[in-house]
């Protein structure tokens, strides 16, 4: 029951083996060499073998599987070959055989396995019967058999291999019972080839883990972050899996400068998803019948799948970063959630984002079209339209005739001969434009260009505490009485946002 309740990162529509086609050259790898396990173990003790490389694939073997390996060695069954990458510093990094070597080294001397989480998973005792069906109780006898076992090692030189060659080697060697996931392979390669990308993927994966509350199982979230990067760099009009194949191209695209830019976009994306959808981000509705009967606006009552849907992740990754903060905040979060539930109840859309064909070019175009029509346009409008942030000239003209004071310093705004010239007079949004508020008479007051520049993105409360601001308001306090009168009259016709607060500040400034 506990296992069923434990939530892990389960991704719908994952990259399939059939998605991969090798992009690599012919390799020149030497014949395997025969070695005693005790010699390999000695190299490990001396630090010449990197058993748990930076890509940190989880040690996933159960104790039963570990026991079976040791029993098979005891019976004299030959082990499959072990593959090592020969690093430039002369050390050997395990490419294939990590689970087997961890089991064997852990049984011989578990204290050498530095990672405590791995040590806790290792088998410490084992029951083996000899040919007379007597129990072999002494560990030293079993350990001696393990150490005397012959194994065959293939050494693959680091020099001369490009990232695609390495990916193909990893993939080919891991087609067994518990193969490496594609992202685990990429991660192993990226750690040395594109370390800044790997670091960023890990950081992004932690953010998805915090967002969803799910456990990141075998680099599922690193894969998602990489997909976000690809989609935002190359678009979303064809299969994302195809664009993940060429690791040489990924290395060329994702420079350190590019990663900084795209990671900033990713952080804004995650923050928005957290604000609106929280832990239910990127999930479809559960298939229970009650979901269909529940009203769309009962977000908290709907049951969700507890799985990240890859199709939804792709769509949100592509479209949400295209909108400005202003556009994203035009509708309330509650209304957006309501429209999203309505979308998830659309069977046509649901069929396009679930199942094995999700990542096909045909389905991408259809799901994108429905996502725009049924959800995006309803909530945010057309993504390609430009926000009208500029304050209209006629609004400024009317404002200066009715409230001819800088609301930041109470200085008189000079009416110049050609009123059309507003180069020294700025319009300021009382409530932030970025938060979805409009450039209307209710949300605009005028200010000197210099005052507005000094305030910049600061909160009004913080700006007022600055010495410069205090001195200016003190100098112009003789205008406060008239400023309040103009503000009050204007507010009669166009009720201002934060009117009471502005009047309170002005009355307080009379005492400066």
C-alpha cells in the first residue's frame, strides 16, 4: 500500500527506443582484456576507478538481484563484459557494469562505497549452499571466490570520441533488463562535454520537483527541462524527441550565454505555473467518473492524474513564455483554472495529448491549434499580439489639465507651448501594468521624467523613504493643498486606484 501511495515522477508518453536512430561514426575499440576481480577492486580502492560517476544513475538493484549475481559467480557462471571509459587523467569511469561492480565491491568491503544511501541498499549477508547442500556460512570464503573471479574489461579511450559516439555506446550497452534512460545517458555525456548545461538541468529538475511534490525518478525532470530548452530555442512544430538525438548540435546551441538567457525564461515559467496550478501543474484529470460531473470551477474538488503529461508540458513550455507578465495576469488565476479544467474535459484534445502518438508532428499541430483556441485565446488573447503599454497622448493631455502636479514630488508640471511634447512628463501606472492592469484614467498619474526615473521599479513606499524624495516633497509642500483638491475632484469622475493612500501620504507630507 505504501508503494502505491508514494508519488514519483511518472511521465506519460516518454521517449521510446524507436525514437532513436544513431548519429555516430564507426568506432575503433580494442579487444577486451582478462583481469582478476581482486585487481579491479584494488584499482577501485586506490581511486583509479570511478564507480559512481557524476551522472549519478541511481543504484537500483534489489537485494534479491544482488544475491542472484553473487550466487551465479559462486557457481562459476561467467559475467558479461565490463566497459570503462579511459579518461584523460588516466582514471577509468564505469560505462557498463556499475550495478554489478557496486554489488561485488559492496559485498567485499562496503565501507569503500562512500554514498550512504547506496551502502544501505547493499546486501551484507548471503546464504549459499555447497554441492552437498551445506550452508556456506563464512563470508571470507565467498569473498575469496568473488576476488578470484576472472572478468573481461573493454577500455574505450576518451580521445577521438564526439558526443554522438558516446551516446551510441551508452545506449548500445544498456539494452538489458534495466537499461539506462536516455536522459541518464545524456547526463553522463553532458557532465564532461557540456557541464554548464548539466548543472542547469539539475537545477531546473529541482524546481519541477518542488513544484509538483513528486520524486524525480531516474532523471525524468532533467529530461523535461531539456525539452523546455529545445522548444524555446527551436520551436514546437515537430517531434521534440527528434531534436534530442543530435548531441553535437545540442552542444553547439546551448552555450553558457544561451543557458543564462533560457534559464531565466524557465524560472519565470515555473513561478507562473506554481502561482496558478501549483502541484497539479502539467497533469490531466483522473479518469474517475466524478470528474466529468463536477462543475468546472470546482478546481480543488477535481482529482488529477498525479502524472506529468508530456504533451501538456510541451504546450505550456512553448506558449506561456511567449506572453508578457501583463497578458498572463489579465484574468484571475481562478478563472484560468476553470478554463483549464474545461479544456481537460474536451475528449478531442485529450486524445491528442495522451497515448504513444502525442509527439507526432500531426498531433502536435492539432493539439496546439486546440490549445490556442479553447484555452489560450480565452484566457490571455492571441499570443502574437503586442501589448499596448504606452499611455495615450490624449490621456496625458487631459491629466495635465486636471491634475497638473507630479504625484511623486508635488512639483508643478509646466504647461509648455506645444502640449503634444511630453518628453519631460511621464505617465505612471498606479497599479502595475505587468500585473495585468490597464493604461486607463483610473490607473494613471503624471510625474516628472527625473522623478519617475529615480523611482524606477521601486515600490512607492520604498521610494518615499529615500532622502532625495523627501527633500523634493519638502521643497514643494506648498503645492500639496492644491494637489489634494485636484486629486479629489478627478477621483469624483475617475475613481483612482490607491486614492485614499495617495491622499494620506500627501496630508502626512504637509508636516515635513
